[in-house]
């Protein structure tokens, strides 16, 4: 088991005009953000509209993703409430030699630590050679991991439960487990997290900020002065004024219109918010690299 360490983007899904998943462009986008500085990308996280994309399209993408030159750099999200469908999708991914998974507890229902441990236990027992990153985001699923719950899961499945993406931010300052990756969900927590012993970040906005975030990470690792961290945090703060998925698709849609396709109930920003977003980013002299053809 290798520690998951570095800058990871929760990669975006690119849709056709009929709102089916564009396999080629989705993979090209993931490859692009890795080229721009990310150590890897999480496919089918919440930023990738995973909860809205049909399982058949997810499987189709996985089959093509297995041919990517960056195959070893991908973490596969499931985005499914169903335990059975989560396990089935993971089996497909494992058959294609994907091993790392980002899994959030089910949304909608109310439950506690005991039920969460049971949920992940069923997954680990069914897919014993998987490496699972817990997805801690109370805002989306209604449940927030406790330190005690994570510690119990790691004790029970030390080879399976290998990390946590902390988007609720109640873990990254105090959770200390040997050979376990703690990855906050915001660039604004990157430097502080590294100073506290975290492994890096997994964030939505690293789709756009990959180069800056990688610079902060590398400078920390090499003991260099931090010269771009404030700009990185400022850019994140601009995006945080809006729904992150809407903001990112609007931002990339400036140059490539196909980014503007989103599955309902999601949508790009209205014209006023789009102008405000772009104006505020321009004030920071910020622009994202992009190599995708229209």
C-alpha cells in the first residue's frame, strides 16, 4: 500500500449536448489537469456529477479510462447510495485493475458511526483488495465522520481504509494515524494541512488551480518560501462564492462551450454571476491552462 500524497483534483465530467457522458473529453480533461500539475485525479466524485450519471455510462468510461497513460494516477469514485451497486461498480473497476476508491456514506437517511462502520465493512469484505478513501462531507450526505469512527475502521481494515478526504474539516487538524492519508477538500487548507502532517488535498477547484496548488505543495516539500499560497487561497475564495460545479463549468466554458452542459438540476452560472466570477479572477491575474480542443 502506497500513501496517497499530493495534489488531486475532483475531476469534472464532460457531457454531450444530449447530456450523455462524453467519454473522450472527460478523460482528456482528467489527463489535462494532471499535465497541469496534479499528482492525480478523482473520477466520479461529486464534482464529476457522479450522483447524476447512469451506471452504464460510468462503466463505459472506466473501460476507456483503463487505456489512459495516467491509469495509475486515478482514484475512482462511486457516487452511489446503494451498497450493492457500489460493490458491483467497484468489481468492474477492479477487473480493470483500478484499486483506489473514494466513497461517501449514503445520503438521505439518518445514521451514526455504528452504521457507517457496517457500511464500509460490507464493502471491504466484498472487495478485499480495494484501497478506500473515506469521503467526509456532511453537507452532501448528512453524516460527519468522527475521529473515533475513522480510527475504528482503520483498526478493523488497515489494508483497505487508507485515507480520508475531509471536506467537513473536523478531522484534518487532529486525526493522526500512521501510514494514513488525510486530504482536506480545499486549497485554503493545503498549507496548514501540510504543516500539520496531512498528505495533500483533493478539491474541486484544482481543476483550475492545479499549477498553483502543485507549486505550494512542492515548495513546502522542498523547504522553499511560499510565494503563491495567498493567490491560491484567493482564487479558491472567488469560486466559493458560487456552487463550485456551476462555477467551474462556467469558467472552462469561456473557451470550450461543451463545458456548459450540466445534468439537471445543476446549471451554469447566470450571466451576472458569470461576469462577476471572471472579473474577480482577472483581478487576481488568474487563468487556467487548457489544452482541450473545442
